[in-house]
C-alpha cells in the first residue's frame, strides 16, 4: 500500500510520462482532440493534485508499478511517495480535512474495506450532526472483466448506490471520466467512482472545453447521449456504448432510440429519465449487474412513479444472469448481456420478432 | 446431528456449551502437564531457524527423496506448460505460476500431509493441488475451462477446489483463505473435542504470501488459532514481492531488527515461529514435520516463514520490470530442484539414470494432461444455472406456481430465474 502526495513546490518534477500526457492534452489548439479514458483519469488526478495540496492518492501499487492499470502513471515521479496502509487511514485522514483518492486495484477488493466505506465514510457526517465531513473518492475498475471468474468479475454499482451518504458515479467516455473525477475530488462528500477496465484504452473525441483544467461536470445530472423518439434506453458506464451500438442497429428497423447516460447513479437524475420516457413512451434498462434489486429495478421504479401514464409497453431490463461469473468462456458469455440481447429485447417491445 | 448432541453431554454436561472445549484453560482450570510443557518449550524457543539439510548426512530414504524430487519437477514442468498454453490462448484471465517455490509445496504437502488433511491456497494454487495428489489432468482441464476440470470449468486458475483431497480452495483475494483454513482446523478439533471422534487428527495448512501478512485476517487468524489451540499451520511463502511491492518497502521491521521477520510474529500470538530456507525442500520438510506432529498431538498452531522466490512475474500478464537482475540471479542459483538433485547424487539416493527416468515420466504426465484437457468437452449450458444454490428452490417460484428450477429451460440454461 502506498500513497502519493504533493511535495513542496521545489521538489515538483514532471515525469516523462506525465509530460507526454500533458503534451497530448496540450494539443488543444484544435477544436477537438482524441483522449483515452486512461489519460482522462490520469490528467484529472494530476491537475487536482496540482490544484490542491490536500489531495493525495492512496492504494495498492499506485507508485512504482504506476497502478495496476497504469492510471497513476507518472504521478509517483511527479509528486513523490509516502507510504501507509490504506482505506481506513484514508477515511480517517478525510475526517481531518485531507482529500484522499483511494485507488482500489479493482472494486472486488473494496469488499475488504466495506466497513470503512459504508459505516465510516458514509455515515459520519450524519452521526456527528455535520461536525465531520468526509471528502474522499474511492475509485478503480468495477464490473465484469474477461476470464477472471466469480471473485474478480462483478458489478458493485447497486451495492454502493443503496447506501445513504455515498454519491456514486459511473462514467462512460473520456469527457465523463475527466469531468466527473474532478468533480468527485472537489466534492465535500464521499464519492464512489466506478470505472471499467475494458474502457481504459478506448479513445474518445473531446472538445477544447473538456481539456480546461477547471472542467467539471455536475454530479447527479444525466446526459442524453443520443436523441430519439420511440424508445428510451437507460444505461451507465461501458453499457452506454452497448446501448449506442444497439440504437444504430435498431435504426435499421425504423426504431428511433434515445440513450440516457446516467453518469451518476446516486443521486439519480429522475427528471431526465422521466422526461425521456414521457417523450418515447417506452423504457429499456441495461446493466451488467444482477437483476434483483439492481439499477434497472430502481430506474423502472422511478419511471413507474413519474411517468406511469406515459408508458405504452411494460418496461424491460437487460442484465447479467443471476449467477456468480463462471470461468469457462461459453458459460461466461452466456452470463453477460451483449448488444444483440439489447436489440432482441427492444425488438420484442415493438413486436418486431 | 445426533452424535453431536450425545457427545455434548459426554464432554461437559453443563448446558450445551460446546465451545467450552475450546476455551483457554485459565484460573482454577490449570493447563494439563503436557500442555504446560509445550507452552514452556514454545517460549524457550520462540522463534528458530530450521536447520538446513546440506550439512547433514542423508536424513531421508531414497524412496522419499525420489518422491519429493518428482513432485517438484512435476510442479515446475506443469507450470511451464501452463505458460505455453496461456500464450496459445488455451487458458485465460489471470494465471499465476509457482515456478521457483516448489520446495515449499513439496516439503509441506507432499512430504507431511495425508489425503484427509486440509490445505488452503491462493490464486497461485496449481502446484499445491498437484502436491496434494489431485491429478494433473483434472487441474489442466480446469485451466482450459473444461467440463473434466476440478470444478467443471466454473472456477478456473484462481479457484481450484477439491473436497475429496482436502483442497479448501484457491482464493483470489489475499487473506481470504486463511480463516477458511482455520475453520477446517476448527472442525477437526471440534470433531475430536466435542464429538468425541478420537480419530479426528486432521490438520489444516494455510499457504499465503509475504504481502498477505499485512492484511487483517492474518493477525485475526493467528489469535484464534492460538486461543483455541487449533491444528493449523500457517505457511508464509515469503518470495519478497507482492506484485510490484517489495516486502521491505511494505512491512515495518520487527523490533531490534533491520528488516521485518514474519516468523517472529508467531510468539507474539503464543505459537512457535520458524524460519526456513524455502529453497531447500529437506529443510522445509523438517520444519513442517515438526509443526504437523505438534498440531496432530493437539498442541496447537505453528507459523512457518519460508524464504523463497518466484522465477516468473506475478502473473503471466505482469511485465516483471521491478525486480533486479542480481536478485533474480541470486535466487536462480538456489533453484530447489538442482539443489535436491545434487544432494541425492551425493548421498547415493538416486543415480543419474533414476533421475532421468523421473524426468521422462513427468514429461509424459504433463503431455498427457494437456492432450486430455484439449480433448475434453466444454461445459454444457446446463451448468449455467446449476450450483448457485445447494437447494435450487433459492431461485424462487415461477408465475405458474412451480419452483423456477423445475421450469423446462432450467437445465438448458435458458429459464428466467429472477
Ligand atoms: C483483498 C485483495 N486485495 C488486493 C488483491 C490484489 N493482489 C493480488 S496478488 C497481490 C499480492 C500478494 O502478494 P503475496 O501475498 O506476497 O503473494 P504472492 O503473489 O507473492 O504469492 C495483490 C495485492 C487481492 N487479490 N486481494
Ligand atoms: Mg509475495
């Protein structure tokens, strides 16, 4: 376990890697530029550490190894390391005004620290009647990965989203990752930031505005990722990409799909979801997690409460199968939702099959 | 259930306080003579260095030496084959190889344990499974994700289980397996002390790494093992690294030392701590024999720190850029396999021909297991929904009033289960 903290200004040295990341970002004389999710996260961390010397990173392998998924690349060289161990310490230091960013190698391992997150971080502000605040970010990859079986392949979004006192973000593209991570670090409350390993290497076009060092996105606001008139697909994180692909496919059937990218799942942007369904009259939710008590259940509840009379068909969910993730490829494949599943269920909603 | 009740009255009468048998004897209940003596012994030699075998004349029979040698070679060859198969796409996800550490698995499991003893392991579990006697075919098939594997392809590299052989599991989370192993030791003690089964002398051995000694479960388990005098052996395979984190950078030094010694944490919890050269299978065996005998006699746990080294990266996905060449060479020179080989030849425990035959038989076994795994069928879709519950009523009731697991699609893996 290690932590990276900003040293005195004199010892600030920019590493090769960080410089490269900056140069990539610095290419913003153009209106748009390509940015990977990894660089979006790396630059957000870098800039926020630069901006506020109370921000530090703590986690396993965030130093010499540069993060298990290289998100903290270059930051050790730039900010230097101090070492300690880990989630409980980070929470305790946040109570005293520091702003830790806890990197979980993957969110599977956050289960080791669930007490510190759920019972300490989330509740102290309330229990202490506002005397204590906990400006902390818990971040790292979440959700199924490939071939790593039951313990390393699962979605914790609904777990964290059910806890009062936590804010939970599930970013999709480079813009989301950059703007929301910066927002999370600046937020005075504990924020759980659920990334996706499979997305780190993906590149997205971003505008000049996104590269501004004060670019922050509001927590609790969804984004209409694609406009449409016949069906609302609500998704978050990697699954927004699936929804967009499904939408393109459904276009060929003449079904116009609106894709709502939730961005944050707690607080949940009820207005945006309801407004979209009032327009399209149909709802399909998509997630990789298990169906029972999941994100889809919550979104459908919102729509039933806010837009029941506007529904033209029963809402549908596409989810992971309710089993621990199997290792063998054919079983793993059968346990996870695919774009084709989204298309199939959507067609069923329009009696196109 | 019945024997448990009858034995309760046998052990103590007063209510059904089954855990009374586990309480440390304090106050008026003085420890027995034997227990006192052991306690004194443990304090007198709180930590020690297991003697290295090289200095002694042959302490083992030719048969035993050959068995240990073959087990180590099998471990090595199996793992090297795994690397090839991984790069050929036959196995997937994270695959962590054990090459270099064989003396620990062999010296503890092969040399000292019975089939009905328990072991708990980590994600680096293939060779522990082999030493315990599970067939290479079953292990390779699991790695290939085949139906003939230890877990029908459901668990994979990091999750090997075999109830028949007392393999409690490969655990992907560091520290997770330690209390699980402790629970098996508790069960063994429970059978003996509460259920009156005098034959229940199974021990449980927990394997884990240096990095894992900095997680809470390790300390919690040391305490409970000592408190209840459980037949449990903690084997720390100290290979100096936890992925890219060096042991010395991650762990505070023990008092009065320049560096952290994990075995010294044993006496603090009331158990002997033994430091052993984990590249010397005979030294490991000697330390383990003593610890196992002590556990079987009901005298409680031992902490063994075996200094070892992995010859490959953390997993097959690790670029292994942080360990120095000097360090790698230092340990390569102490490779446990040539060491035992030299020892056997020197003491006339085997001839060159014997050893060549052992190598040939291992090569044949490894080739065979690959062929077997390759030819084995993939899991059927019927497996998709099986094994989630022991009682599949856990999936609930379908709209037609039947249990969901009775639906026609259940065994095809297509039923709606939520
Ligand atoms: C609870 C938990 N946190 C993090 C990890 C990621 N991880 C996998 S292996 C490992 C290092 C373990 O090192 P060590 O205990 O020395 O065992 P070795 O790999 O050297 O055999 C870590 C941190 C994990 N598996 N479980
Ligand atoms: Mg290690």
